[in-house]
């Protein structure tokens, strides 16, 4: 009987000894900011994986087909034929007379689209650096430049700017290229660094050289990037979608200043 009691006591003692470590175990709590951080990180990784999958599908699918209607081909063909006929007829006419000697500078603005035009017209537009619509550039008046203006006459408006227009264009929209970036002309040190060898060290020198068409006109004009002019948001348009206030393309004389005021 005493043996059985000793065995029971020993079992209870052994059971109590084994139960003590289990009661001492403590669950470590994770701070709330760590839980939020993990959740945010998982959300970012999920978003990145989704974007990578979409990009992979886009690459696998390839570029979308650029569909062009038959009417567009006919329209481009008519425009190209019209340009070639106009240029061929102009070759048999006497060359246009040069403007008066006092007008040495012209400003050209492209106000029409050139989709489907003749390759010769497109090449002249590129030579004049008018690759985008409503872009403008200064041109020195001579026999070759006047002939170029006649080639692109249905798409470009040009005339003789005054000093006020030249100053406003350069001060407001004058830019140059440094490396691959378009940099506005707001620092005279930049002008002196690139044009100092031509005697141009500030904006006023650049404006004077452009307006007076001096000896360094060509490097000064090349230093300036083509002007990106803007169109009023609520400007009136005709049935073809063209701006009414700009008028017809071609030679505009002193009226080019009004176009500069409208688009600058």
C-alpha cells in the first residue's frame, strides 16, 4: 500500500516538474509598425509583379497594326500630285522678285499639316527646321531662301518681323540645345560660353545680331532652336479645322507680326 502511494506521489511530482516549462513559454509579439511595413512591402511587390506581367504581355503581343483607310491614300496621292504639278509649273515661270533691300530678315511659321506631300516639299520643310506644326524659325532673305518659300507656300506663312517681334520671340521662347536637353536662354553665361567667339555675350547681342542679319547671323540662328509656338485653346476654326485668325499661308509681309502676337 505504501509502495502504491509512493508511486502516485512520484508521478504527480514528475508531472508537475514537466508542466513547469510549458507554463513559462511566452509568445513574442511583433510591433505594429513592423506589421504595417511588411504589409506595405508585400503590396509594392505585388504591384511590381503585376506591372511586369502586363509589360511582358504587351511585348509578346507586339505593336498594334496601324490601319489606314483607302480614302487617306487617295487624299495623300492627290496632295502629292498637286504639289508636283505646282512645283513643275513654277519652274517655267520667272523667279519671284526679291523684297526691298531694307528687308533682310524673314520669319516663317508652319500653319498646315504636311501629310502626304511631295518629297521635295518635305525636304524643304526639314531644311527650314519646321518639322512640327506651329513651329517657327528666322530666315535670311536671299534668292535661294525666297525660292524655298515658294516651294512650301501652301503650308508656311512668312513675312518681315519687326524688332518687337524678334525680341519677344527670343526672350519668351528662345531655347538652345545643350547635349540632348533643350535649355531656355535665361543665363548670359551660357550664351557667352557658346557664342563668345562670335562676339555675342548676352541676349541683347543675340537679338541685335538676328534682327540686323549681321556677319554671325548663321551661327546665331543655328544656336537658336526652332520656336515652338502655341495655339489659343478656344481659337475659332473653320470647317477644315484650320485657325481662322491665322489667315491663308504664303507671303504675309508685315502681317506676320500679328501671327507672332497670336501664337507667342
